[in-house]
C-alpha cells in the first residue's frame, strides 16, 4: 500500500512546531501534514520526539512556536478533551485502559464525547438517557464484532493478555468515530502473530471506516508495508519526509538508524 493520497486537502498541518521543556528542546521547527484518508507514519530512533509530536497533535503539550491547523482551521491551545470532541482520538504506548472494567465498558468510555444527556438523566437511566445509551451500545457492539473480540466482551481487561488489551484500546479509540486516529506504537511488545493481526485491523479500519491514521511504529517492515507516507524525526528535528521507498533510501535516515555520529 505504498501509494500516497495525492487528491484531497490536508486534514492536519503542522507548521514550524517547536517545543521545549526548560532548556531541553524536544521539537525544533518541524513542519509536515497529514492528508485526508492516508496512513501517515512518524518514525525515528528512541528519543527522536515522536511521542512529543503526538502529544502536540492531541493537546497534551502546547508548542512554544508554530501553528496547528486541523480540518481547515487554525487551532488554539485547546485541552485534550476539547480536541477529542473535534475528532482526534488516540491510543497510547503504555496501555491506558480501565483494568477493572469489562471490554464492553471500556469501549463505551470512547463514546463519552458523543453523549448529550445530562448527569440527572444518566443517573436515573430513563427516557433520553436510556435511548442514547442503547444507540451508543449498538455502535460499540459493531466495533466488538469488527475487531473479533466477542468472546471477551464481558471480561475485565486487566485479565486479558497484552495483545488483546492493545486491541481493546484500538476499539475504544474507534468508538470515538474520530476524523484522525493517532496510534502510538500499536504493535510494541507483540509477537509476530499479534503484529500481523494488528496490521490487518489497522488496514481494515482505514478501508472500512475511511479513517485517517497517524502512527508511530519502530518495526520498519510494518511501516513500509502499510504507510502511504513517512516523516522521520531525529533529535527533535525532521530529517526525512516522503514515500516509504524514498525515505528508506535517504542517507540521513540510514545514518540515524545506524547510529552514525552527528557532527
């Protein structure tokens, strides 16, 4: 799937993003975009700034310099839940599920930004609140079927193996029906079979739901197989950007991954 989406506008544009923590520069003057309908990979060695960039995109961090444009509008310093309502959902490198809750209940939390009834009606679960929850549950049941996790729908996620927890977290992000899905190392720590399953689900999400996806991934084989375009970071700077084959042949990228010293 190594063809970029050349038609359509950018869903997200990052322009000259710089982020520092005290005197430490995490990101320096980085610009790239994510086109509607593409799978965009963000890669780089450890400490390159990849997770910091995802944190900028979904509002955990606010850059000191630069602009974030989403869906055609310049975005201000919004909070993560406000950005989620705009249509950006995320999974995390370290699984962030409610371990004591079932798979179904964890997926239902992904629908929170879609719920409109007030806390009074939710508490008594009558009328509009009951109707709304049943509608949201129907959406969640479709995702459970889609991700083939029917057998664990009532199982507390803390009892699930790592690979299935990753799949549940993907399901919770899907439940938000986002315009942009951010996946932070969705295949980290998985064995070969689990990686193959997750790759298949990511591609199926892209195809069936038409979701635009940005992912961080260390497995270069995975990146080259599923990404339309790749941006490469190293020491908080952009050192490569383009089609997978072009990025793979870029000498700066090769040097970064082989650990060539920086002058």
